[in-house]
């Protein structure tokens, strides 16, 4: 389908039919026209860039839609999954970039010298050095397994980390003591007192003192845990910065 002086600037692998069935197709942009091959079609379809049509891109419910319109009607429709949404963005931007240039031979040769994105090879707009297609693509999420690489920095502080873990368990256990003291306080003190029974003041002081002591122990253990873990965290950050700076000096 391509002529000898025709180059492909962007291509969209269409993976859905118009009735949302999986099938393979293509939408290809060159400097002169837009080419499309739909699943089940006998031949390629082509639209010259000088016919005044526009591309409209939108998505809904995990399905992207690319529509080709002229001044009065819709000429073609393609559907695809969002896995190829980045290619669809590059195709639309490529159409806008090509439509802004003259279709003469001299303008075509000048378009070859336009700076392109080193990542996706999309022609960059004249007013910016940032690729609009790459800016719209969401970065890949970093795996949490990368955190295991910090173990070599945490190894010198393994005793402090073990102490912090033990304090975490102890402080959690201390916060579980008040519910067990509240149960006999309700059953042996408050409910009998409401029924008119005589209450032993020493028993009341014992339960209240236990609640106060458990609160103080939980606060002290929590403070010690926060202090140790914060100290280890700051030292790990300092070691990371020092290692990075020493590596830069060795380059």
C-alpha cells in the first residue's frame, strides 16, 4: 500500500471490532494519508490528509474509540482496548502534526528533520521539548520487592530493628489490657453499685490503678518504639545519601 517515498509516522494496532469482539486490525498514518485495515475487510481503506477530516479519540468503560469525521458525517469507527491507548494518542498527535505542515514535496522533506521523541519517536511540537504522548502515558508502578534491596543498609541496625519490633508487640499488648480490666469494673463495681450493694473502695482503686498503669506502660512503650524506629530510619537515610554521594565522586 505504501509508495516509494511514503513513510509511516504512527500506527495503531486495533484489537476490537465495532461490536466489541476481539480481532486484529490496523490504522496507519503516513505523511500523505490515513490507512486502515479492518477485520474481515477485503482491502485497505485510505483517506488523504488534504480532505479536511478530523480524528476524535475518547474512551468509556475500558474501551477506546477512534472516530474519523469530515465536515458533515462520520467516515469510519475503530474500537480498541486501553492497552493500546498510548499508540492511539500518538496517532492523533501525529495527524495534528502532519496536518499543520504543507503537503508539498519540500514540506515533506522538512518534516523529516523535525525533532522526535527519543522514546516513542513521535514528532515533537515546535513550542515545547516535552513529548505530549509520553506525558499522558501513566508510568509503570514500581514493585514493592525493590524495598528488599535496602536490607544491606539495614543490616548494621538489625538489633535496633529487633528491639523496635519487640516494643511494637509489647505496646500492642499493653493497649489490650484496659478492656480486660473494664469487664470486672462493670460486673463487680458499677452494676452492683447501681443495685444498691456496698462496694469495696480498695477494689475500685485497684481496678482504676490498673487502668492508669496500663495506659502509662502503653505510652512508654510506644514512645520508646517511635524513638528507636525513627532513629534507625534517619540513620538509613543518612547512609543512603552518603553512599550515593560517594558513588558520584567515584564516577
